[in-house]
């Protein structure tokens, strides 16, 4: 069993480190770019997403009302152990709206209702909730009360209502992370290890994957919403 905890400030370091470890462990599941370890860019994107979540958690300690919120599923037998997390972004000017940024559940504890419970908790606080996911995950979120609205690049946009909120959400800008010294060092290391040609092919594989994901998203939306062109 598990207990849900709602946080509007950054969690203690012991819990925060577990959340960040889950981001690394389940990167392929939660990343907007679903790279697998076979792609040479995997390590670089893994760092970027991990750092992005770190920034969201760090910002929770600021005085801004628009910063992220965190739901943790803690093990009842060991409350210091994180079984799952949901990180969502409240709308700045719509008290009912939010966007799910990232969610993960430990592989050993999946299919036990943890993800569903975390989403229900989020919707309880912010009933006009939105998320974007790959086409293959749409049925899972539909079973949790979300409905398809549109294709958005490589993802399908889902919402608890039949329309998007007009409210603004403070999304982390990834450009400074990609331009950071650390990311440049990782990229330079990968080029040194594998060569420019291999890295260029990895980028081409990434782009082909994104194109494929976009095609799948559009096909699913066309299937769900055949009257929308």
C-alpha cells in the first residue's frame, strides 16, 4: 500500500534524490523524446531532463505561486521510500487548470493504482488538467478520465475537459540547459568517444523517431476525432 503526499515546496533531499533517480531510471518512459539507450544521444537527453526536473523542484522553494507542485506516493511499510511521483504545473491565471509535466512509478509497483491515484489527486486540486503523451499511452490516460483534444508535434494532447484552458503555465525553458557548459561537455565527450559521423547519425535517428511519433499522434487523433481536419 501507499500514501500520497502533496507538496508545494521542494521535498527533503532524501526524497528529492529518489525522484531524480526515477527520472534517470525511467527516462525512456517519461521523456518527450523517447530515445532508447541504443541512441548515442540518450545520455545527453537523460541529463537534460534530469536537470529540468531538478530546476522545477528547486523553484518550488521560491515565493512564486506559479511554480510546480509535486505529488509523491510513499511506501506505507517504509515512508522514506518513494514509489512514484507526479510533477505538475498550475496555471498562473486559471485556478482550476494545470499541466502534468512528468509522472513515473517504480517498475516493481506498477499496475497497483499508484499512477491513477496521483492523477486523481492532481485533478482534485486542479480539475481542468492537461497532459501530452505518446500515442501508445493514450488509452491508459483515457481510462483515467482524460480525452483526446489534438495532435501536438510527436505527442497527443489530452485534457479532462473538451477544451484547453486559456490560462498560462510556466514551463521550464530548455534552451539554456542545452547551451550549458555541462551539456556541451557531455556532447564533446560523446563526439570524442564515437566520432562526428556516429553522432550525426544519432541525430538523424532522433529526427526520424520524432517524425514517426508525430505520424502516430496524427493517426490516433484522426481515429478518435474523425470530424476534425
